C-alpha cells in the first residue's frame, strides 16, 4: 500500500513539473510585464517617444510621420514630442526620458565625446539610426560688402550664431581650417534673424547660418539685397571632413537667393539617434519601418531621405540593429 502511494505521488509530482515547465515556456514568449520577449533576450517596449523640435520646424512634422510608421509596422505605440531640439534631445535620451531623438550630427558627436556644450556631461548611452538630410553651412554676405572668400572675413564684423549653438561651433571649425581664429574677426553672437537684419542694416558684414536651404531669414534678405554665399574651396572641404567626420560636402543650389551659380560648401546633417537600451531586434524593426515607408512621409524633406546615404557622416556609431538593416541592403558605413 505504501509502495502504491509512493508511486502515485511520484506520478503527480512529475505531472505538476511538466505543467509548470509548459507555463514557464509560455511566459518567455508572451507579455512579460513590461513588454514582449525580443529576439536577443531584451523586452520589446509597448510605448516609445521620439523627441523632435519646435512645432514650427522640420523635426516635429517628420517625427509625427515616423511615429505613425513605426506604430503601424512594429506594433509599438510611438508618439512624437515637442522639444528644444538637438542638444536638449541628447540629454533627454541620456536621462532615459525618450527612446528616439532627432539631432544634428555634430551635436550628437559633441554629446558622445563630452565636448563643447556637453563638457563634463557626455552622453554615452546612444547610437545612430542614420542620417536624414543636410543642414547646410551658409556663409552669408552681400555683394556690396566686397567679401568673396573666407580669408576676406578677417577684420570684419561676423556673426557666428547664438552663444553655445551648433552654428558657432561650425563657424569656429571652418575658420580654423582656413588658419583664422575668432580673434581675427569682430565676432558677433546673433540669431539667424538678427544676423540677416544686421547685414541689411550694415551693422555686420557677414554671418554663418546652419540650416536647410532655402533658409527663410536669408530669403528675406535676398528680397532687398544681392546675397552672396561665400564658397568653401575643395581642398578645405576635404580637410574639414577628414578632421571632423560629421561634415559632408554640399552646395547651395543656383537660383537659391537669386544666385547665378551653385556655391560649394559643407553641411552637417539631421539624424535619428536611439537609446542603447533598445534591443538590436527593436532598432532593426524601427530602421526597416522608416526606410521602407518613406513614401508615407508627407513633409518635403522626406524626398531627401534615402537609405543609401543614411550611413554617411553620422559622426557616431550605428546601433547594431540599424547596422544589421543597412548591411542587408548593401549599404556600409563610411
């Protein structure tokens, strides 16, 4: 009798073990509290935020399109949020208050390296999804100023943008490549609108403007003045890109600001940055969703976004998930 009871207990114990094992397997594949199991062992989030910029800029409407695409393609509820743009966005990712962010490539690079406005506060938990479109460095002046080359800026009143801005860093680096320091110019720290107003009034001679072309403030100036965009020569472009790899070659097209000819220059780029807390599989799915649904982006800048150029000039490493997608498409980071 004792032997039969023992055997029965053993059978029941074995059956219970099998049931518990089956339940455990189901838990691994299902919704485990925070999200679904991901292929590399991390959880798939139920919600993500994309921090963008102000409502009047380009980042916010693009972010809205991306959020809708990601939500539809991945099942992760994704929203675009208004923000103070690049520098603020990098800190938001650092603090874990968003998953994806828009940034200029140079700002992302400064953040990773802890330089300039990120001195002593590096953002080391982010990677790139890819670049989107150029933010062109335009050295703006007028025909009556007599300025034709960057060397001609010496001794002139030149606005380099607002203090601590990405434009100010661009200006200093471009001058540096030409052997010019900020001490060689009469530096002014003005916004784009203030800069073009100053040029029009004769208060300043030239200004650095980093923005997509055509830029509204410069277009306004071209309505009353013969605008000149100072060119950057090819050897200086090559030297700049070699030293600061987040730059890419660019031009201000002919016809822009009534220009007779295209003007060679450089650009930083708008890019998407992602938190390293997101798994390889999730970022792969996000990258694939965006770059295979660009026809659903209604903003004009959507036509400039291409997978083959997204790996160029990022300035920071691609996230493994994004790299996997671009590698599959045959696009290798430079």
